[in-house]
């Protein structure tokens, strides 16, 4: 991961953004085809002769209900297409340099090549979500200072307050905010900066005069697994496996692993499988060597593997000047997210810009946190489905020659937080339902403000 000094130089005023028109024609076409296929397979009206033979069964009624919901969504989409309806969301002040959250073309960027974070915040939830950051620790000054970017943002172990006692009997004295599995003590101090930068992307305090983290409701469980990225302090597989199990046992809902290697480890594989069975969402960076290689642990099917994009919606691939650096690619890639020049916090109260898939992964970990904050009942499989199916697919794979399979380079597309959150407004609707996306669109446009259960 590369960093360089960042000068914070003011914030952008309030603005508004409506639904991007580039999505509308695609959605209309897809919905029309879906509705046509659905009607061919399941007639909307039972023939009169059949009605005389037998009454409607619960299955018939369920099918009719689904079709009616779909027709409602289609009607809303057609009204919006005609200009009859349009909803806007007021955006809070954001620092100009945070193109990853709101890209209005600054510094040569492409307008809307971002995750639509401010729009998502308008419809986000309030439940606290615990995100385990398995990394190199955290700069504790951001926590201890009242105005610090991470003040009040750390998870607190309810069974072991900081009192020099092992209150929960787990042989970890004062694991109040997490644990150091590298040195087997409570020292969570980041001496490198990597863990601090990841934490800042996820949960830095909003409206704090600096940068804004993506998940305001996230609490960070700090699990330290090394002191440096290389050399004697490099994270060990044993420490990582223990950290994953600790996160699972202490009810973390999301794990961020901005770690990749080309050697696998059976204990880490087993720990991730256990986390998945417990319903934990595991986010992993795919690596920064611009190659098609099975990096570990992102290759594991229980993880969501994340690549990086730049401010122009291109896959991070600076091949023109460095052929050995860029976002890895291949069949294990699930999703891409902003990962080039990402504003975040650094050691000693400084701000910096961070580049790499290590910076992209925490965007998705924060997105998973916001989904669970809005609907805590979501399963890990639900979260995966929502994140992948709501991604923006029009991402440049940034290869020398056009690829025959762009998904190898961009996965399902670039994270879109607003699209993802819009899909979980209706708690009576299965997130996997074929019509859910269109009902979500109706909500985005301000037409629907509730459904059967009063949500």
C-alpha cells in the first residue's frame, strides 16, 4: 500500500444528486424481459375454466401477489422515466478529496465513480455493528483524544473492562477493545500505520473536521496480528487464525482482512469456515501484484474477495509505469471498490492517501456493516447477495487488450452502497426475490414509504 501526505483544504457545500440516468434504460429493459418471462411461465390470470374446476390455492395467491408487486414496481419505473417523479437526497458536507464517497470530477475523476455514500447515509440504520479489523493495530491517540477521529468508535468487551484483571477467564487480561495475537498481550498500538488507515476508512467520525468514515454505526474490534508488513514483525498465520476465532466467539458480525499471500494455511481456512458457519461476513483483499493468481485467503469460497478501482472507475492497474503493481484479478474476484488515493488517517494525527486492495476491502466491510445496521437479521449469504447484485457493472477492466471475460478483472462490478441499502427496505420481501430491485427503486424515488408490515 502506498501513501503520501494529504493536505486537508476545506469541504464541499451541500448538493443534491438524483438517480443516475445511465441506469434507467438498463433497468427498464431488464424488468421488461423479466416480466415477460415470468408471465410466460406463470400466467397472471387463471383461465376461467380452471377457476370453475378448483379455487385458487395458497400457491396461486402467492404467485399473484408477486406479480402484483412486480407490476407496481414497473408502473413506478415508467412514471419516473416519464419525468413524473424524482426524489433527491440532501448530501452532508464532505471533504473535497474524498472522491471515493462522492465523486464530482475532482482531481481528474469521473463524476459518480464512487460508492454513493452520502445518499446511502440518508437511508441507513441505527443499530451498532461490530467489525473486527485483523491488522497491525491502531493509533490509540485517535481513540483517547476527545476530538479524535476514532473517539468512541471501538468495541468494548462487556465481560472484560480495563482493570488489570482477566475478568472473563480467557487468559487475556484487559482484552477490552481486542487483543494482540502476535505478542499475546493487550498492546494494540499500530507502529506501522496500515491498521490505522484501514480503521479510518471504515469508521472515522463524521462531521469531525477531517475525513468521514463510511459506517457511522460500526464499532471496531481491534485484533493485532503483527507489527509490520515484512520482516520479523510480519503477521503470522497462527496469529491470524486465532484472531478470526476470537472475532467469531465474541460476536463480531463482519471481519476485515486486508491481508493476502500466495501460500495457504489450513488453520486460517478452518477458522474462516467456522466464522462463515456462525454468520460472520468475511471481507478479504485480493492482492496488489496485478496478476491472475490464487491469493490467500481471498480464494476461499467463504470470503468476499475485493479488488481496487481508481477515481475514473478503472481497475487499479498502473501498467504503463509499473508492470508489477495493481489490483489482482481472476476467478476468485467478487467485487471491486475504490482503492487509489483514498483519504484516511495515519499515525501521529496525520492524514494520508492510501492505495491498494487493502484500502478497497474496508469500503466493503463498512458496507456490510451498514446493511446489518439497517437489518440485523440478514445472513452472511444475504449480505453477499446484496453487495454483489447491487454493484455498478460499468467498470473499465483497464487491460491492454479488451478481455473476453471482464468479470475476471472487475468481479460483479464496483460497490454501490446506496443501491445495496435500497434493497433491504421491505422486511417482508426476500432479498433474493426477483422484483426486490424494482421495489427498492420505487423507494429511492420517494413513491413508496412503507409496505405490508409498516416499514
